């Protein structure tokens, strides 16, 4: 078994061991994988709530460390850097000078809250319930005339700066008033689409949920409707109706309505990248479902089964369902989240929403047990969201604001959860995790060792050199260096060797006879071509090096080309390095022993007319042929390596232009050579010749050329 086979077997054994250990670890920690730990971020008990309850947590747009927290009595407090202000900066009853206000039911911020130059700057909206007032600008039943005892009212408020100061009320306007029969038939939700850019036509449209009325359910307005309006800052009307509201031409339906549930709507959430769809939580005694509603839907006759996304578990007390829009909890992405209380054991249910209606697959849904402090005390939670869409949980009894994090696997969790792992299971999990860490560390150590060994070939050798013909010196460069590390006189160099895969294939010195010739060049090219035929697989390495020796017997080794498998670690390609090496050998041979160096012959066709174009064409054809023979299909890594050679071959080139007959003869020979080699390469690529047959045929052609 060779080295590469041993490496491959090691990799296979490592993968098998990793899979086995990982499966054991997953099995060991499975009982706690779905637990979520609550981490308190704010204590709200500093606020003395008297006959009042917390209603909503609003992230302040433009300040990630600030929240507005509202109560049902209509008071709003600032939460700055997780510290709650002891006094409210806004009191609904005092602002309206109306102590008969029953309750604040909904609140939201204008999407332009943090933009000073836009309508909506430092503006928020509230919905509250109060005793009925006689006014003509009120939405009421269309088909019957009845005096309703209550009104649900939406107000628009503008405040002063909210940074490092207590906001002051600047302006207030009533937006819309709707007559209702009972207090609980109010507006439970106000919302703007948070995913629309400011230039979108629907930006700034306020969506309003109106609770269903059992006594007025024959009216579209009171049968679980959602309204859409555009609040207006100035003018006679306090709001406008969008022209594309779907029921503007329906006589018995108010123009403000865009959706009719035909039942009790708990709340809705926004579906990202879909401006005309909502995820509606629809609650009835026999049907608690999540449905994808479209603008213009009317479900009073029947619920469209094709739009049902999920059936919720039947519980006595329903809470709102939110889509998770955060990024921290990967196991919650793309899911709807719903809180459940089972005998004071709170769970967060992550609900998978299929794109189309299919058979219920409850195995896809996960229930996450909430690990909380004081687990034995009664608790009441509600779901909220932070600035970046992460989950916040407000516990109303202890008045704590929590965030959710994945708990650490520690034995101390047994004190706060009924389903923690036993001591033996924890020990097994730790042992398996330690073994997994040991295997992974061993693999990385092994990989790093072999990687360093490969890179050592490059970093222990010189990278390149530059020849200065005027000073007759060469400058040597280290890898990635811009300044020369060492400068040598050209006269001090006594020997130049070309190495292919650590084997010398060309040597030039003063004692060489001849120093260099066209036949020796052909032998070097043949060696390079033979090596190029081998496939670069199983981590095979290919190197081209140049070794210079000076008169003090000091050796300077340059790595010009280095490739491992299909990755090239040097800048220049195979054929370019070969060109540079051959040019250098001719130049150095001419310098060290010009008397024993043959003239480098390059046959060039020079016709009677357009000689320059013909020479360029001949040179281009020869370059294409050479590229076919030494084609490099490797992929370069990001290392900088180059070798700079001065124009050295020009003085040694001989152009045969003695007579017109010799021109024609040379042209004929060159044409036949190019055509023969071109045809040979094409036959090899098409599979008519194998590697051995190709080499024999090419050698025969070159020998025939030499004899001629």
C-alpha cells in the first residue's frame, strides 16, 4: 500500500469515526436539545402598577437600546439600556382629558418615526375604548340603525426628542372612530408593513384589526374585518382610503375594509416579500388555525381549505402567534411561534408552515420547554420582538423581560427543569464530546502537518531573480518580497541546472561540451512533454526548479513551478515556465562559454510581401501548437511567484534568409512540421493515439526534421 492509499484510508476511517461519535452525541443530548433558557434583560417591577397590566413592548426605531412599554391603562414608559423609567412619559387619560377611557388596546410606531424630514417623525398611534360620543365622522353599521354604547378610537400622537430626555407631547389628532357594541369588541392590533421601502406605493398604510361582534356579525365591519387606511397629517380628513382597497365598489361593505375573516381573528403577522398576504391566526371553538390571507378575501361563507397553513393545538387560553424574523436561533427560522401553558410548564411551539396544504406532519413541529427561574411559581408570558426580530418574552407576574438563548449543557439545569438529563447521561455526553473533540483535533493536526510540509518546498527556496545586463548582475528574491535579498555578479555563476521533479535534465557550465545546443533543447522539451502526459491525481506533485552554483560552491535553488494534484501553488503556468527556463539556459550558455555554444536556430518564413504579418502569423501558429502540447489545466492558488528574465535570446537567434530558394524550402518544411504536429495532437485528443503512440510519432517527426 503506497502513501496516497494510506492517506485515503485514513480519511475514510476518520469520516466513519466522526459519523459514529456524532450520532452518539446527538442521541445523548437529544432530551435537552429542545430546551430554551430564559435570560432576564430588564426588571419592570420598579414601576408601581396599580390595577394595571403590561400591554405591549415596542422597539424604538432608530435606537436599538430603547423600547416603549405600554400598559392597558394607557401609560407608556421608556426602557433605556434595560433600565425602566419609574414614571410614564405619556398618559392617555391625561392627554385626552377624559377619565372615562376604559382601556388602551393597541399601539404602534409610525415607520418614519426616526426620520426627521418625513411625515411621521416621532409619531405613534394608539387604539383605545371609551364611552360613545356623538359625532358624524364615525364608522357604524351600514344596514341597520342602532345606537352603540362604546367607541373604539385610533389617535395619532407626536412627541419631542426621545434621546436622553423625557419626551413631551407636541400634537395629537383623532384618526378614526368606530362604534362598537361591547368593550371587548375593540381594536386589538395596529400595524404597518415593516418590509416595505419608503418608495413603495403601500408604504405607510395602517392596518387595523377589529374584533368580531356576535350581535353585529351580519355586518362586514363587525365580522372579523381588517381595515387599511392612510393616516393624514393635514386636511379636513384625518385619513384617506387607498384607491386599490378591494371593496370600494361594494355597497354594503365599508371602503376601509381589505379582509373579512367571518370569525374571530386573534392577530395577524406579515409574510416577508409578499405585500398582499397576511398570516392570520383564526380562532373558533372548533377551528384554531393559521391561514395565509390575501388582500380582498371574504371568508364569511367558508374558510378556504387551500390557504390553511397549520392547525393549532386546542387550549383554553389563546395567545398570539408570531413569525420568527430573527437570525440567532437557527432552529426557529421560517417558523411560526406560539406559547402554550400546560400546568405552569411553559412551552414555545415552533410550527412549520408548509407552502401548500398537505397531510399534517406533526413530527416537523417542535416544542421547546422554557427553562426559567422560579419555575415553581405561577407565570404568565406574552410574546414580543426586539429591533432585529429576535424573541422577547414578558412575564407579567414577576414583571421581567426575557430574551431566549440556547441553554448550556450543564448539570445545574436539574434544579430548574423537570426533564433534565440524569448524571449518567451527562457523563456519557461529556465523554463522547471529549472523544469527538480529540478526533477532530487529531485530524486537523494531521492535515496541518502535511500542508506545512508541502508549503515548505516553496518557502525554503528562492522565489525569483532579475538579470541586470548593464551591471552584469542578478538579484535574488525571497517569496512575496519586493526588495532583493541578495545580489550576485553574473561572472560568479559557474553552473546552471534545470531540475524536473528533483531530477537534473539540463546542466550548463564552462566544462560542458557543447554548452547548449538545439539538440539539447529538444531533449529538455521532450522531458517536459513526457512529464506533462502524467495525470495529476492522488496528490501527485510536479516541480520545475533552477539551481545556480557560484565560484564558492554556494548553491541557490529556485522553485519556478510547483503543483500538487489539481492545485498550482505558483503564478506561472507550465508552458510559460518552460519558455523562461529554455531562454535562461541559452543566455547563460552564451555568457559562460560562448565558443562552445551553438547558435539558436528559429526558422521564420519571410515572404516577398507583408513579411511582418506573415512572421506574426507563423509565430502565433507556433505558440498555439506549443500551448496544445504543454496545456496546463491546473488551478492557481493565491501565491505570488514570478521569474523575470531580460530579453536574452535576440542576440543568439539566426534567421535563414540567404536566398529565395532557401526561403521557399524553409517555408515548406515549417508548414509540413506545423501541420503534422497539429494533426498528431488532434488525433491524440480524439482518442486515435494513446500516450505511447503519440510520443513515438512526435519523436519520429522531430528526427526527420533534424535529418532534413
